[in-house]
């Protein structure tokens, strides 16, 4: 007797393998094509007939389908199922069963929405991790993009991209430290571009870099001088004026320790 299922989500086409123990080769494998229509019921056989031998063999497609697709809204209609035995500590994705068609539709829709939420939440977590690391969150693609649209959730990665296209600020108060870093990077990029084009550097821009870790000193005018902002290596100042470098403690070597020892005698 076939088993009835309800698919609350997208159409699923899957080829399920099964062995034929009555064949000449014990390793003989056959395949059965499963077709689960979108938001509709479908039947799954519990036994198949082998045309070559006219034998009837039992198959476990119903079990395999429940295990593989139950969490995404494929519910098995099982009249003798006892929902009272479900563990409330576990999610319903562990119990893709219902005793009736109406119950299968209700549980299937709940499972499908939960599946979409997990897909969306994973993408949101990735975007947040990228922003926290100072990087750029990526726009959703494929099914993740569709899941965001189905749940009416805005894509942080796409919003980031669109803000760059419009020249707007990337972070609007969500992360003050990140916003400050982004503003600093934009300022540095503007200054480096001016230098490469042979244009004078704005003194006001230099003052803004006074609190940056890339500052290496001040000139006679009291302006902050910085360099190596692109690579992190300090090779030469931006201007050709004399610069008073910051005091840097040099590491003491073996010779220094020997001289200190001589002074003691």
C-alpha cells in the first residue's frame, strides 16, 4: 500500500536508489524517481515489481524521504501517529508526521517556514560576522535570496552594496567603531589618491589623522605627518618637510647588556 506525503515547499525531483536482492548480481542497484509537487500531496510505494524476474521487493523510500526532506516541509500522513509522544524539547523538524491531510498541510507549512528562517538566519549571521570583522557583507544568491524575499526580510549585503553605489555612509550608527574605521579608511584613500596625482594634501585632512596609528610625527608647522597607510609600512612622510618622529623604544641587544655590565665594575 503506498504512503501519502504532503510537500509544503518547492517542487522536489529526486532519484532514490534501491538494491534488487533477487537478481543475478547481489550488487545490482536500481533507481526510482520521486516527484513531489509544490504544495501538494504525492504517493510513495512500499514495494516494487522487478520486471526482469517478476519478483516483488520491499523498498524503504518512505523512511528515506522522511529523513532527508522532513525538515523542509515534506510530511508523511500516518493515521496511527501519536503526537503526544513528541519530545517538546526538540524542534518539530524531528517530527514530520501527521494523522490526516489537514494536519499534514498545517505541519508542512510550519516546517517549511522554519526551514526558510534557518536559511535566512544563516545569511544574516554571515553578514554580521563580516561587518564585525571590518569587511563587506555579501549579497544573498540563489535560494537564499529567494528565502529572504519570501519572508520579506531585507538583505544587509545588498543594502551595503547599494549604499556604496549611491556613495552613502555604509554604517549608520549600528557599530560606532566600525563606522569610525570606515570613515578613516575613506579619508586615507582620498589622501593617497591626491598624492599619486601630484596634488597638495589638505592640512585639515592631516589633522584628522592625528589620532590614527599611522601617524609618524609632526612637522615644523605642527601638522601630523603619516605614511604607509596602504601597506602598513612606514617608508617616507607625505611631505618633504622636516619631521620630528615619535620616540620609539629600540630593543636592547647583547652588546648593550655587556656595556651595562662593564659600568658596574
